[in-house]
C-alpha cells in the first residue's frame, strides 16, 4: 500500500558539495517503508505538468514520522528542490516498488557508488535492528572524496567502511570493486558465505552482479532507471529480466523493482 502525503520540510542541508539531505514529515510513508523502496516527489514550483522525481529513502523514523532523502543536484528538478526551505510543503507518494531483503545468509556486503549509498544506509540500519548474523561491511566509491557520502554515519553504526575514489583523493585509487575483490578473496579463504547488495551507477551494478554470479552468491541489484509515472502505467522504466526457464520478459523497475536478483537481469 502506498500513500500520497503533503510533507512539511523539517530540515534541508548541504551534505557535501552538490548533495543535499532533506528531512520531511511523512508519518504514513515512514511507518510503511522498507529499505530499497523509493518515493516519488512532486517538486514545488516546477511547472504544474512537470513529472515527479524518484528518490530512494535514506532513512525513516516511524516513531517521529520522518523520512530522509539524500540527493545529488543534477538538473532542473533537483535544482528546484534544493531551493525549498524548511516549512515548505512537498507532495510525496510512497513507499513504491520492492526493495532489498533485510535478512542475509552470511556477511552482507553493501556496495554503493555516489548517492547509491542512500538506500544502503537505511538497509544497514534495519539489518542491525532486526539482527543479522554478521555485521554488514560497506564498500563505497566515487569520482572524488566529495562523492563519498554518509561514511561517518555508517561508521557511527559500527560498520566497517572501505572507500575508493577514481582520483585517489580518499581510500584506494580506482574502482570500489578493488577493495571489494580483496574482501571476496578473504571470505573465500575463510569459507564464509556472503550476499551482495548494491546501488549506484550502471557500471558498478553490472560489476557487482557479475561477482555475485561468479561466486555463486546472492546479489541484490537496485536498478537506477529513468521513470515517469513511478506506478507501472507508462512503461518508461523497462528492464529485461530472465526467468529460471530462460524466458525473457519486460519488467517495470518502478513496480517489479527497483531491486532485482543479479541472476535475473539481462544487461
Ligand atoms: C528508484 C530510484 C531511486 C533514486 N534515488 C536517488 C537518490 O536517493 N538520490 C539521488 O540523488 N537520486 C536518486 N535517483 C535519481 C533521481 O531520480 C534523478 O537524479 C532525478 O530525477 C533527476 O531530476 P532532475 O530534474 O534534477 O534532472 P533531469 O533534468 O531530469 O536530468 C539531469 C541529468 O540527470 C540524469 N538523470 C535523470 N534521472 C536519472 C536517473 N534515474 N538516474 C541517473 N541519472 C538520471 C539525466 O540523464 C541528465 O543527465 C533515483 C532514481 C530512481 C529511479
Ligand atoms: S515509470 Fe511508468 S511504468 Fe515505471
């Protein structure tokens, strides 16, 4: 079930250059949302016919009735959203789609790129709250250190964080798959099981899905698709999937995803 709420902005701050964190009051959505689900935001002061914009839930507090988003300013919609102040009202539909499983067989390896850490933070919190056998480990990558988001927040949860940047400004120089591969070798040597959970740019998603398939582990991939309606009506967000019998079908990321199993995605 989803809700259409008029949400008052409670706080709206820069989190890193070009990124903002938005907290608003959304009691119904906050009580119902699961990690990896998203909300569809009607950005105020955009043309009335403008499309809503989809954002993952970065955090939700059912008791306080609040929802938090972490977003990157990339275009018209996010630029307009960034200008909204505390006290303004925003129309939000959610929770939408299917998210990540919160249970995990073995070590949860969370792999995020840029704002892809948003749903992984909510997932990590829920995993720790519901009691997974092993603590998650976060692998986070970005072009520069400014794209490594919420790292301290993960560390404050007691989660080990491994970072990588393309320019070497923080952590390993190169792709985040390098520290991930080091960990996969260690886990294989110790005979420990693990599952991969990822959100970020397409190249990262594909690389993580490839490692899940290559190691015979479960991989949960959050696809970042362009969306229009967000509720299954327009077919703008088609993702080809493969059934166990090999049959290919067109899934809609907004209602069948955005999280899919690594083995079902046709790249
Ligand atoms: C399920 C889901 C969850 C998302 N969660 C987050 C989140 O937590 N934080 C966040 O910052 N963004 C998130 N996004 C992406 C976000 O929806 C887009 O960045 C936003 O809609 C862009 O709106 P705009 O009007 O500012 O940009 P536009 O003017 O529409 O586009 C500007 C640029 O951004 C690109 N862009 C637009 N939509 C996407 C997209 N879906 N993925 C990648 N590039 C895009 C365009 O190709 C263009 O280059 C999510 C998208 C989906 C589908
Ligand atoms: S965005 Fe319209 S069907 Fe998915």
